C-alpha cells in the first residue's frame, strides 16, 4: 500500500514500477518484488538489504526469497497469490491435484516459469537468490543493532547514496546504499567515529581506518555495504597460547544445555566457537581469518548414562574454502566439572549454569561409547546423516569377556587429532577435520596390511559418518608395544652425541650439505669418527631407510586397485609438479617478506638472503621439467618424519598415513614420487639436530662461545645420519640401470638428484611457511636448511 506517501511520490512510483494500470490496486501496487524490479538481481539484493537494515520488523512475502513472478491478469490481489513454487514437478510441487482444480494457476510466464524458478533448484545452487537471502537473514540476526538499535542518517553531498548508522550498546553498523544504476563516489562525514575501523560484514574484510578527513567510498551500481565500526586495535592484540587457560564465556540457554547444540540456542554457542577453536592444537585454520562457525550436524551420542553429542562444526573463512571439524560435546556438573577445570582446562568450552560445557573426548565414558558403537554396529543419528562403525570379532569378544583390558585413557598431548588408548590392546584416533571420503590413514594402512607389510599397526575398527557420502570419523588400530616415537629416540641419541663431542673435543672438517655431497656419501661407509660419536644410531638410520623402502614397495604393489596402481611420470605431470612447487614458494616468500621485520634479529639477515635467492630456488625446482623422467608415481605416506615412526626397542613401526592435514583430502590421495617421503625424512634429521643443539644451549650444557663449533658437529651428524638412511633406502628400493621392472625411482643418477633436490627444497619451503604461521622462533631451522641445500654453506 502507498497510503502514507505524498501524491507526488505515489505518482512517481506508479510511473516507475506500475505503468500498466492492471499492476495497480486501490492506492497500492500488486506485484511481487522480482517483476516489480524487472528481475534485476542487483536491485533485488539492494532492496532486501535495506529491508533488513532499516528499523522495524522485516516481512518477506512468500516466494520473494526465490524471485517468483506474478500474474497481473488475475483479479484483485490474486495476482500475487499463486501457488508457491517448490519444485519443477506437477503444479510446481504445490499440489498433486488436477491442475484444473487449483484455486489459482501456477506461474507459466517464460521468465518466471516454475520449472526454472523453484525452491528445489535454488536449494542445490549456493549462488542462488534463496541462499543469498538465507545468508542475509543469518547475518542480520547476529547484530541486535539492526532489530533494536537507533538510526541516524548522514547527509552526503551525493544524494544518490543513502547512508545511515544503526547503534545498539557497543554495536555501530554503518549502512551505505547506492540507489543509482551507475557507479557512484561518495564522501562521508564519519568524524564521530574517528579511529574506528570499518569491517565489511559479508566478507569480514577490514577497510582503512576512519581519520580526520571525509571517508571516501566508491560504489558499484545498486550496491550496498554493511560495515561494523570497530575500535582500532592498538598494535597486535594479545592472543592466548594453545593450552593457556582463558576466561570462559557464560552461556544461558532457554532450556536444557542440549538446545545449545541441537536446538534454538545454537547461535549462542556458535558465536563463541571461533575463539575456542583458535586455541586447539587440532584446529588447522589458526592462520586464517574466520568468518563464522556453524553447527551443521548434531549426532546424539548419549550412552550408558552420559549425555553427549557429536557436533560437526563448519568453519567459514574470509578467504578459501570452509572446513568441517568434529567437536564432541557434553555437560559436567559438581565434582566432575571441578576436576575438568583443574586437570583439563583446554577441554572447557563455556560455563552453562552451574556446570561446564566441554569437549567430551576428555571423558573416558565417551570413548567407551564409541567402542560400543563399533562393536554393536549401533547407529548414531543426526539431522542429515548417521555414524556407524565396525570392529573385528576378536576385540568384540574381548570387550564383553574382559572389559578391563579395553579400559580407555586419553592421550593428553594435543595433536592434529585426538587419540585414545584402550588398555594395551588398541589405539583409537578421532579425526578432528572431517573430509568427504575415506581418510588416507585408513586406506593406506589397509593396503599395507594386505601386502604383508608388518611394520605398521593393523586396522581393527572403523567409524564412519554417512550423509550420502561416507567420511572417515575415526580408526582403531592394534596397539604396538613401543618406547616412544623415533623423534624422541633421535633427540636422546643426539644428546649423547653432543656430550661425547664436548668431552672428546675432536677435530673435523666442515662437511658440504648440498644434495650432490649427500648422494656421494650415501654409498660410502661412514668414517670411524662417525661410528665412535654416533654409536648405534647409524644402524638405526639405516633401518629406517630400509623400512621406508619396504613401505614404498608395498604401496607400489597394489596394481589390482586403480587408486594404488603405479603411474609413470609424464611431461604434463612434471610441469604440474613444478607449478605446484612454484605456487607454494610464491605464497611462502610473500609471507616471509611481510613478516620479516617481526622475526628475531639474529634470523632476519639469513631470511633476507633466502628472499634474495628465491629466483635460484625456483630454478632448482624448475629442473624437474627439463627432461622426461623414467620414474613412477605411487601412493605415499604424505607427511613423513621421525614423529611418524615408533621405536620398539629393536625395530621401527610406521604410523599416521593421514598426510598433511592442511591439504584437502583429495590432494592427499594423489600419487607422488616416493622421494617426497624421503625428502621429509631427510629434513626431519636436520630438524632433530638443530632442535637438540638449541636444547644444549637452553640447558646450559654449552656456552655461547661453543655454539659455533657445535654447529659444525650438528652438520656432521646430519650428514652421516642422512647418508646412512639414504644409502639403505636406495639399496632396498632399487634404482639405477639394473633396477627391476617394478622400480619406481628414476633410473638415471642425474634425474634422481634433480627430483630429490626439488622435493627437499619444496619441503623446506613448506616448513618455513608452517613456522611463520605457528612457531616464528623456529623459522631459523628451515631457513638454514634452504641455504645449506642451495650451496652447502650456511
């Protein structure tokens, strides 16, 4: 209705929006929004944006959320009362009746035909009008300033741009709308908000801070902006370290705590989830700017008196694809709540009434419930899918006959996933990042067991989430008695090595660390001095090399399965390999340049040298496209280092085939040169040596004046440990002109050197990026590794 406007305004709107008299009724216009605006998507979004940001209660007429048409040839208001268009089926999915029996006909206008404009079609298209309106409503609901706030209009000189500010308590929302069909520029008087930073709400992008001068904006035709005017951050905001105890937020749901996960109060929990996730070791998006976190699935995991959910949390970022994380949740009260706060503060999500909402993996009963799901094949049902599992018969019998042998205990060290030990029998890993498809850790472990590779734990149970696509939620493997991982074993060996060096003070030359020197040493017996100082570790390095080659041979033997069958290198693959390395290097070098001034002073000069030599790094990588390589691609470990190997006291067992969690699952399942794993282990030896060297200094075992000499010995250790590993690997894997027909390594020595060097540089650059984002104090290690690879001198 247009009763509350002037005659002049009404006449103008009639001329613009209802020039045909049949479109008018009484003093109003009987049209749906889309045809009223000529089905112009920009105009429709603009008016919906104003509807949601101006004071009052927004009302959407049914069908406007999908851009439905109307029929002005029907009498009275019937022109906009046509059946809702649910699908492209008969009667637009509105009714199964004979079309002639419908009270009003469906829309068959070619532009708005129900077969093209309907809910079903738009629900399947994330870029549709329906999804845009859903996102607009969700964004409005996050800010009370839109529903309860005051409004103050600004008066810019450009009258084609509408500007106002909505305010409620500490929320200040600036709305800017270009009412013109042409690009416009506007200067805004935001002096009342000087020092604040406009943050665009849809993309969470920060705009330049408001200063003394008028704020200048350019606007696309019919564009609108929503800005939150936030206080300027004074320098870098202090951030909590992982594991540090925060001041937990307080949530007040209308009813049971379950409503926070599975009910109407989800938004209360969703608002605090980004801050909680950032502090978790298993959360991979710490370096990315979070837009929001939504609970997209809640699976009721209540069992044996424990009330719990498995929530699937979709985290959206300002840039890049969203990720889904697994967050089991439960409520603890009384003594249990006190113990959790004291002993496992990292598990606490929020306070709810007299209790605490916490990560349920901290509770042994939750792990016991998951084991029961695998044993009984009971299904946990959610909104869209369900969780189901499987367990080998042997453990099912043990669970009922001797439950004490499967007593769960949480591995307290936070990792990229959450692990639970069931007595001395089995080891369960809950994957925190949920990817569609079979997780490589499960897939590769099955294949290795099938091929008779005995040096990896056997899979004895599985847990999957099914919602049309099966996604691996967790895997249960047989426990392998061990004395810890090879990383800890190596650091202990290095401690003894440095002690012997400081006591004996022997003389040695500065060994070159480039790849040519490494390959030259690989076929040689280490000098007597290396045997004296490194002791049994030389044989350990050789054994790791043999086990690595055996693993690759087992993975290359799966010729009966397409996903494991080896594939020969091609020139196209070699070019794509280089392109991947080049893209990675470009991103990391850009980050290094940006963060250079924030690095420790003693590292800045070395980092500057690496930046200056980035062209040389790319040239070394580019060598992989210089000639056709006679090699094969196979499935690999994907994230191979000393921490992925268990030491049994006599031998080594390889674990964790998940790959680098930061990469998409489809990328982790790609076939690669096994030399990528070899490069990862060689870099791990380098990391271990310089980590142990830093420990010597921190513990006061070595004075500052001795560090330069000890650095020489760290290089000595890396050189011969790497040579022992590489020599044994090449011998076991088979390479060269006399290698068998199943050989997967390059047959020519120069091709082997080129490919291994490229992967070593790629790994070192990847490590540099990881440390820049997570542990800036460790940046010196990959920087040193890059320089040593480039010229053998540091």
